[in-house]
C-alpha cells in the first residue's frame, strides 16, 4: 500500500514539474532572444545598455519587441542607461 501511495506522489510531482517547465519555457526563449538582440546591438552598433533585473524582466516578457524597447529607451537616454545611478544623477 505504501508503494502505491509513493508512486502516486512521484507521478504527481512529475506532472507538476512538466507543467512548470512548459509554463516557463516561453519566457526563457524570449529572454535568450532578447539578450542576443541586446548583445548584437552592443557589439555591432556600440549601444550601451545597463543589464539590470528590470531589463531582464522586460526582455523576458517582451522578447524581441521588449529588447527593441529597451534599446530605444537607452539610446534616447530615458532609461536603461549605464552609469546613470553610478553618477548620482537620481540621488
């Protein structure tokens, strides 16, 4: 009887893990595509973007369009500008 309960618990855990992985997979793919876009923009065009947790969140949720938004805001100097906090501009 204990073996059957343990088997059911393991099966439930596997189904739960499968659903979590399937739910997270699009965000991981979007984050990779967005980060590659940011890297290419930095390497080819010399655009500096501050990689922060907020940047990663925007890129992970938005994917390529999110990366373009981050690049646009960084180039225009509105947000995601490296050194903005280090220079004390907001303090």
